[in-house]
């Protein structure tokens, strides 16, 4: 599989930075240090979707249907602890980003069809190149995340589309469930140590991620009148630009 462009570019920068790191003064990170980084997560989704399927009544695909997931931004917080001068564990947290879902193909006329907040705390093992006196420290990381969703809201246009045809033309209500999952996290980045306490960080992570969605339509009495399912692939690239402080 071809290496994604952000990783190819950043790996070249990391190689150049590694050469420079040994010639620059200043104290960086060392065994026993803990660092908190606060900054900006930007999530770019390399998304796709399967055809929306009606599972009841009368199972059938919704011909030509698709959906797209927009990008998102949010506040990020990372806690890193160095067990040696080169090996560290990072816990990535932050405010859950809100994703906007738009209809495509035969659903394009519906516009935005829903929103959801994504929770994806991650733990990443990192190897830092250079030594504890290096100003520039490239790193590579591998970890995992547990992903789940909250605040799932469907637009009135989608609720009408999945209920009215099965309710005598009368619009009902619809809710959605999105499956949770575990996923690996691939990470590469750079830390620039301003002084003994403060640093700047930039990283790119890739998370192979998809979710199964079920949409349940109900009439005014609360009786289920329709069910639809699809699969959404997000595969986000997550950039993190941050300011760090060492304790």
C-alpha cells in the first residue's frame, strides 16, 4: 500500500531534523519527565459510505444513495511520560469533535442529514530520536483508541425520508445508532524544545476507522415502522499542533 502523502513529507522532515538535533544545545526530555501538551486537533476524513439499505419493511437498497463526513476541529490535550530518554507513553484526550454528515447521490437533496460527536481517547507508545539534550526530537508512535459516539442527531429532512413513505405520507421521528470499535493509531511527529520547560509539538496520526449505522423510524405512537443500515468509513488523518510544558 502506498504511504500516505502527509507521512512521506513528515518522514523526510524528521530525517533532516534528526541530523540537526545532535548539533543543537538545550535540555529536552529525559527519563522520569512528564509533559502536558494543549493545542488544536484537526481531523481530515478520507471518508466513503456504502449504499443505504432498507432492512424493513421489504428489504431493498436505496438506489444511488451515499453520504459524506466533513472535517472537524477541536481542543486537544496530551499527557506524556518518559520511561527512558527515548521511550514514552502518551494519552491523547480532548473535547469530542462534532462531525457533520451530508447526503450524497440520491440523498443529495436532503443536505445535511445528521451530526454526531466522536469520542476517541488514545494511548500511544512513542520512540523519540536524538538524546535528552536535543532541541529537535522527531518521533514515531503506535497505539490504540476506543471510539464511540454521542449526541447523534438526524436532520428533519432525513427523518421525513425514512418515515413518511411507510407512514401514509406522515413524517414520524427517526434515531440512529453508530457502532463503537477499537482501532490502531499510527503516529509521527516532531517536538521543538524552546527551553528546559516549554516546547512546541506537531504530529500527524492516521486511524483506520469505520462504523455501522442503523436508522430506526417510528410513528407518532412510537411504533417502529422502518429500519435502514449503512457503513461509514472515516479513516481520519489527525494533525495536532500544540504547546507543551514539562513537570
